[in-house]
């Protein structure tokens, strides 16, 4: 029986994945990395900015002495200034039949800002689990395992809503039933098939479908 929903933040509740793709790919271009928005969406959406920069450094495309923390701070500030809810999210959140938490690769203070933007403090309260709380972010399952432990719930009592390949890989690796969400503006043709191959149990196209799905729990 499902007693609790674990929501990803970016790309599920807040439509910032496309903004992130624009900001980070633009910054990478300025550093001499040949990457466009579509490639960024395909290869990096859902990963932490620190992990993305480290991966590209490891490929030899960024200077080895690049200060990752300062670069990430710039990207984070640019994205925070462009936060916007995904269409229909307010109605979906108002009709959740069980308690909920946020499980995100973003920093905790960013997620709390998103909750405030959504006016969803009474829904999530302080139940926020961030990649900065564990050794590795998604696609590692650590942040989901942390959430389970902190909430005192078993795997079969939890449902995950994720939009990215990294997120679905993380939740499935944690042994959690996962619904793939396709309502973000960054989602491209064929993305749902990728999520199903990674282990998503079902797909929903928008928040109206998600609201109907959750009401069947």
C-alpha cells in the first residue's frame, strides 16, 4: 500500500530543466566546449552541475584547474532567477491523497525556495532530501535510500515521480516503484521509452494525468 510520494523537483514540479540546459550549455560554450542544448538535455539532464563539470573535465574538455564551486554558483543563481511551476502542478499538489517529500539533486535551500514558490509548505513541510546530504547524487540511489530511512518507510510503501534518466535510474536502483513524468518543457520525443527501459513502471504526460493516477492509489 502506498503511504508516501517522493517527488523530484526540477522537471516534475518546477520547469527549470530547460533553463538549466540553456544556462549550462551556454556557459560551457563560453569555456570552449562544443555542446548544444539538445545534446545537453540528452546526456546530462538530471545530474548535479558538479558531476556534469567533473565528467567534462575528465574528458579533457575543461581546464583541470577549473574552480567547479564558483562555476556552479553562477549557474545556480541564473537558474533560480528563472524558476517557474510546471502547468497544472498546483491542482495536482492540492489533490495528493497521501503525504509527500521532495528528493532532488538540487541544493536544499533551492528546493525550499521552489516549495515556497509553489505555496506548498503545508504539503512538504521540511521533508526535503538533497544530493548534498549524501556522498553521490542521482543516478546513485543514495538520496532515495536516505529518504526511506529518515521517513521510516519500507520500499513498497513509497511511490516516486521522476522525469530524468538519472532520477529514474536512482529510484529504480533503490528498489522503488517509479512513475516517469513527461510534462516538462525539456522532454523530447523518445524520452518516455528511455525511462521505461530504465525501469519506470508507468508514464504520465502531464499533471492532469498524474493527478488522476495518484487518485487511484
